[in-house]
C-alpha cells in the first residue's frame, strides 16, 4: 500500500533564480508472511567428539533439498515493511536572459528510508534502518549515498542485545555502515564540435540526398 504526497513552493520575486520547488513524498507499507513447513524436515542428532563428550549436535534436512523448487521454509515469519522515498525538483531561470521559459532541474533525485518490524520474533524485532540517496551534481554526474543505522545496542562482546541504543546511553540510531559512490555518463555527442547544419543539409541535397533523416543523420 502506498500513496504520493506533493508539496510545492513558488517564489513571489519574478527575478529570483529559483522560481519554484516541488517535494514529492512516497510512503509505503507492506506485510509479508511465510508459513512454517517444519513437518517436512528431518532432524539428525549426532554426538560430539572426544573434546565434548555427552554433547549432541542437531542438524535439519529436508527431503526436498536439491529438487526443482527446493526446500520450503522451516521457520515461520511475519513482518511489516515500512518505507518512504523523497524527491525534490526546482524550476529555475535560464542563464540565457533571452529565454523566458523556466528550466526544470532535479535537486535530489532520490532519498529513501526503509525498515521492517518482525512480528514473529521474540527479540530484536526492528531491522536496521537503510538509507539510500542520489544527488545530481551535473547533468551527467551523480553522487550515490547509502548507510545503515541500527536501533539496538551492543554488549561488551560487540553482540546485538535486545535493548535500544538510546536506552543504553547512546544515540537514537547507531551507524553501522556508510558508503559514497559517484557515477557519470559519457556519450559520443559530448565530444562532437558544433557544425553548420544548414551547409551540411544543403550539400546533401546537392548530392541527390533527402531533406529528412529517413536514413539517419548525415555525418560530416
């Protein structure tokens, strides 16, 4: 289930560089469940070696392992997924003062937040918060950001415990991963020099060519 929310702002100054802003918010919520097929699993109990006498090790196998569709899920799962995506666009005045039409640009291509809550779990129900963003720098260059935040605290052995980090004397969310990447797009047209298209079209007609691009644009 999802919806779209629009927020807009318009400048009252006609000479302002930024004439309008639009913020698009797309929240969504979904529910996922997977039944338990534990009855289709066999349990194999083996004794440990001489280092740990008397201890037993349990392993589970399914008769459907290696088949076309594989083994079914052994554990019951039930979770609610939450997400929200943001996008910010602007209408700005062109640098060329002779052009009166406003130009639309993207300030923030995407900024999304995603997490889930495990209804079937007995502890650590919240999953880490995932943050993803795409910021355009130029027409062909983007910066991609991603980070994960964990709401739960760690014990002395750096293991997650069923206690929120803020209740343990820390911040609201604990940063566990962050990354930054850049991407760019190159095209052959970026390296082409401007040519006089009228002279090129005139030479094409004189040589018996067509005045349209039925067979592709002419190459000088």
